[in-house]
């Protein structure tokens, strides 16, 4: 029963966490500082900041950029608890575990620089993604001449991860309602194999149906989106500020 409860909690909690991280655009719609910037200028300045962080070797400089990131999050109406949970989990902690053996060869200072650098880069990337609507980021990628196939792959993955998460939840609930909480391991293997095959067949059919629907609506290899970006005085001031900070440091 304990194992079953753990599986049930994992199946329910993991998709919910994924939806909250990837698909919520509530923060991007708030009237904060970063939300008010032109997505092109915002993406460019964040790229400059991340490059500067990657080139920095001083822990004090890295700490300054991390503090700047937290300040931008606050004035963009992002709750620090929400932001810190999503920037300290996974990549920074994983990099810390990787760097621990290097303490005995490179020393604590080098390890600290590495971990803070990773944390700062991840923080800027997360802040950019949660304060910018998804379709705007994809349009910015195309404006910056990122290959069309790469952008379209990201777009399709973003849209259909949500669908497959829903299928996982529905499948689990359907199996649970028919076989109960406990089942013999051989029956469980058959159920899992059947669901994997079913999901594969549904994915292939969905892929073909979506492609045919796109062709019928005039798709010829490039998704066309209305470009209503407008650069304002505030955007130029922000760009100038970032360039000045990088120049002075």
C-alpha cells in the first residue's frame, strides 16, 4: 500500500509540477518591469548578461549579477519563494554535487565560482522564460535567425507535452478504476505494455492529423505570426543600462 500511495502521489504531483513550471503564463501577463519590455530587447540584454556571467571569474562580480537578477524578479512581481524554488532545484544542485570532488584539487574558491556561475545563468534563463509569453520567445528566436526547424520543434514539443501529461493522468486513473490499487506484477507488466503501445499509436495518428490540418490551413514549412513588437524609450534605456554595467565591470 505504501508503494502504491507513493506511485499515486508521484503520478499526480509530477504532471502538476510540470504544468505549473512550463505552461503557466500568469507571471508573463503581470504588469511588472520585465513584462513591459520589448521581447527582442529583453532577450538580447539577458543574453548579454548571461555571456558576461560566463566570462566572469570573480565571486563578487557573480554575486552582483545574481543580486541584480533577484532585484529584477522583485520589480517584475515574481515572488522570491516561487523563483528560488525553480532556480535552486535540479541544475544548480546537480552542479554542486559534480563540483564537490573538485574541492580537493581546485580548492573551495573555484568550486564556489562554478556553482554561483551556474546558479546565476539558470536564474536569468528562468526569469526570462517566466516573464515572457511562450509564443513571443519563439518569434524572437526567428527574428534572431535561429533555424526554422529548431523553432518549430520547440513549438510542437511545448504544445504536446501538455497533451501527453494529460494522457498519463487519465490512463493512470482509468487503470486504477478498473484493477484497483494493487495488482499482480505480471498483470501490471501487461497493462504497462498495452498502454505504451496504445500511446505510441495515438501519437502517430495525432502527428498525421495535426500535419494534415496544418497543410489545409496554408502551412508551407514556416509558421507565420503577426509581429506587433514595438521598441519604446524604456527599452533603449534598459539596453543602455545593461551595456553600461557590462562595460564598467
